[in-house]
C-alpha cells in the first residue's frame, strides 16, 4: 500500500493537528463549520456534542462524520481522554501508535538537529549528533517536569510557564556547548534552529503525503489505523458485514 512507505509523514502530522487545537474550527466531513464548541464525547455511541452559546442549542454529531483535521484535534483533546475513564485499556494497537507517535517525530527532529549542528559547528559526526540531541532533550524534559510540578503546587499560571521557558532555553545550550566544544551562542542557535527545521520537515512531509497519496486515501488510513483502534470512531458501516 502506498501509505506504508510514507507512514512517518502521516504520524508526524498529528503534532500539527494539535498545535492549533485551541483555536482551530471544528468542521464536518463536508467542510462545513460546526457551531459552538464540543462539550461532551460519548465513548459508547462514538458521538460528540457541540454547544452553540449564541442559540443555546446543542448538536450531536457522530465522530466519524468529522473532518480529518477535527478527528485529529479530538484525538488530542482532553474531552476524548476523560471519557475513556476506567474502561481505557492499553491494547497492543494503542501501544504501537504511542510508540510510533513518539519515535517518528523524534527521528525527524534528530535529522534536523544533525543538519543544524553541521551548519553552525561544522561537525558532521552523526554519533555526536545523537549524543547532543538525546542529552539536550533529557535536560529539556527534566526542566519541563520540574516547572510543571512548581506550577501545580504554586498555581503560578503563565508567569511560572514563561519562567520555565526562559530557564530551559538558557540552560540547555550549556550542555550543547560542552558536547560540541563551541561557544554559547552557537549552541543556542543549534537549539532554536533545529526546532524550526524539524517543524518545517514534518510540515513538508504532511503536505507531500496528502498530495502523493490523495486526501481520501490519507483519511481512510487514519480511520482504519488510528481512530478505530483507539475507539474514537466506530467501525465503518459500509465495511461491516450484516448480522446473520
């Protein structure tokens, strides 16, 4: 199948589906905007309820009838995960999707990191790139966890988050400068540029996937390999055999 050869671009696109989820419009499969905001997801019926604050009306829409972008948005939404409750089970399919969803973007950002270090430091050694990439992201994750804990305990809100970002961007280049034996500003340039290059690579991969495979094939792949296994949508009625 054509999509198997471009699986990385498809899964990497999930990151972009969630990056603007807070402001992205919810749309129907037909392309029409859905009124209001989602307020409930029925895990059993596979439906999502939208509430329109202007008319104070609610609309129930089968999750299968959402557009691809809206289904990706729902997959990352707390609304979907809260409704799974105690029935949530880590099936092999869900574990596989989680691992792929982490490994594929990590691979793309590793390539971006290697290109950035090659450009700014002239060091092409891929082993050095792996050490620098893994170590820098370990530092970032440690700081993120620390500041997330502080934010929860102190309820500091945006101020704690901004402080965490400043400290993370200030400390992480120190590790990179030690690994590459370069000055602080070069390591800072590597850190920031590899994020930009990584997002560009994933964006290009996502767009190229939809162009080469076709929107219908892409949506069919997402439905069969992602949304159905995690329980976001039910089986396709057109492919479900009739009851005997």
